[in-house]
């Protein structure tokens, strides 16, 4: 079964330093997508970055980069130059396809999250 | 473009009462999702619609939960009767299509407390 594992319940980082949030996934599918979302205390899920399983280059979006190691099935999020506003829950998620009576469908499954605290 | 709209933002009810949540996805997004997020956990998919049809409701507790998307646009999720363990944030999300490769956009959620 598809599974996302985030082993760090909480992480602390000093402002302006870089931090890596770990994510490993389990799938036997060849085609899948990996996402990172940020959830502040206000509750909304904010999309950060996406990596397709066939993408050879690591995805980058501003201060966010995804360290994709396909053979190790890991998709770690790197945040450079942390800011106080980065304090939030961070979720790794994977989309994968499944056949059902209506055809091919894509499901999005989440890890348990990592609570990042940025200290001044 | 406007985001995914959800209401109410907060709701407190007693157990065995009923409650309904509303979601309006991004205009043009064919696929709509309802997720349940219990405190300290990641979101869990309850039900997925493609236009006005259900694609996946395998994790929806159908004895008490129901959802509809009659005109293929906005959607309602209902719980009747509510239990204490239903206390959670209910997130609505939408995507352009079933593949979700253009991303999933989430609403701000409805925080339900059952007492």
C-alpha cells in the first residue's frame, strides 16, 4: 500500500539558517507525484513544491527545494534562509493512480507532518 | 483567481446532533475532495467527486457521513448523528482534473468540535 513517512514530529531552526524536513515514501508504481504543503496555525494547506517521478531535475521554488532520491524513495524538503513566518506544520504527500469502475483515478495521501519552529 | 471557499469556519455541536459543511471549489476545477484532519495527523481523504459523480468514497463512514455535488460545482458534507471522534478539521480541495498534476488547492477548512 502507498505510504508516506515523516519521521520528525518536530524540528527547530535558527532564523536565516537552512533546514531539511525528511520524507520517505513507499510505492511500487512507476508514475507518481510528490508534494509538500505548509499548514500554518490558521489551518489552510498551502502548496509549496511538486516533483514528478519522471522528473530528473530536483524541483525548486524560491527558497524551497525538493531533494528527490528515487532509489532511496525519499523526497526531502529543504528550506533555505529560514524566516519566522516559516513556523508551521509541513506535510509531504504523494499522488498515485488507481483503477476503479470509472477508469483511472489519482489519490493524494499525506504523511503525519513535521512541526517546524523557527527561532529568532 | 478566487480560492476554494469553505463555510462555516468553526462549528461546535453536541454529540448526536447533525452538521453540514459547504465548499465552493475554484471555477473550472472538475475534481473536488473532502478530507478529514484529526489533530496531530495528516489529512485523510473522505470522498472525491469528478464533476457531479463520486469517484472514491471508500473511507467515508457512510452510516453517518454523506456528501453531494449536485450541479458539479459546490458541495456539501453532512454528518448525522455526530460522534465525539468526529472532532476534526474538514478540508475541501479541488483540482483541474483527476490526475491532479496541476496541483491541488485547499480551502481554509472547517474546524468541528463535538462535545
